[in-house]
């Protein structure tokens, strides 16, 4: 068994924390885990990309183009920017909440329309796109990644046990954040069933 996960977003969205939660959950189940990160100006809404691979024997963190099993995209334009990792056997879960850069705000670049992004990714693989940020904001804006993780689990897209994913939250986050994140994970599962 080998599973390849791409987590993409911008600095400050919690993508790196999310990769650690999933990595810890996979280690709880005894898998070899490899995480690689490509950081833009992560403190300034720059691109952040995490490669996370786990399985019986995994030696490199890098994922070949077209070989991701799952993409969790915390920002829609970043999903498009990293679509090269998606293939016919992939699934993309995309947060439909754009974060504009300075260049798009001043009109030097055009931010693609959300339906353009969804169609482009949909030509490669199945895509689940919704405004997860709005849902996360109801509890705490910083829980976006855990909400999307709960959604992915609820859709059967992550080959880890629920108990392990909750343990990944425990091992990664401070204790005072556990209960809130457990609730958010459950909310993600509910969204997956809706």
C-alpha cells in the first residue's frame, strides 16, 4: 500500500500543520511516512505545497506528476497551479475561497473564476469544490485544514482509521485545541454525507 497526498495553499492557512496531522495519523498505524515541503514566502500568503507519502515502503517524499491519490487544496488558484500532480486516479478537494495576491488586487494578473478552476481540474479527475472556509469560520478560521480532512475521510478518500486521524490531531496540536478540532473534523464528515 502506498498513498500520495498533496496539500496546497498559501502561507497562514495551516497546510503544514495539516500535513503533520496526517503524517502522525499514518505513523500511528505503523506506516512509513515521508513529508516534503516547498515553501514560498509562507509568512506573506506565498505558495505552500506539502508532499505527504505513506505506505509499507516509502523512501522519497516527492510525488511524481500525475501520481497524487488526493489533493487537499486550501486555496483554489493553488489547486490549479499544482494540478500537474493530478491524474486519472486522483481526487481533488478544493476550498472555493480565493485569496488574492497583490498582483491580482491591483489588476496586473487576472484571478481565474472559480468555475474555470473547477472545470480545468475536472478535466483531469473528480473534484469536490465548496467554500470550506465559510464553514470553518463558524467555529474558528484556523480549523480549515481539519474540516477538509474530515470531509475527505467522510468521502472515503483517506485510507486511515478515524481513530488514527483523531490521534494525529492530539499528537500535533496543543491540548486546548483538541476538542474544537474534533468538532470540526466531525463537521467535515457531516458535509461529506450531505
